[in-house]
């Protein structure tokens, strides 16, 4: 493309970072972890909540300075499966 060519709307693209969705009101992966445990409590799924909380607490103890997110928890669950 030369400097004299016009830019048309079908040639424009946008790249967003991983947390761009937060600006549009979507929860972060960290927020999803707490939302998920709240949902398990609300639905009365005690056994599932206990397993989820055990995994969350284990990860939290392992990675003291890092926040635990839903992706890390799901990775553990898939690994256990």
C-alpha cells in the first residue's frame, strides 16, 4: 500500500488484549472464580462447591502472590478427570 492509497473500512482491523472484554462489562477470569463458587452455593451444590473450594485453596496456597482464576481451576479439574 502506498501513502496515496485510500484506506477503506474493509481493510481496517483491530487487535484487543486479553482483558479488553472487561471494558465491555465482561468479568475477568479472576472474577469468574468467585462468581462460580457463589453460583454453586446458590444452587445448593455442596459437594461440587467443596471440591471447587479445595482446588481454589490449594492453588491459592501454591501461588501465594498470584490471583487464582477460573482457567487455573478448570485446568486442575481437567487434569483430575
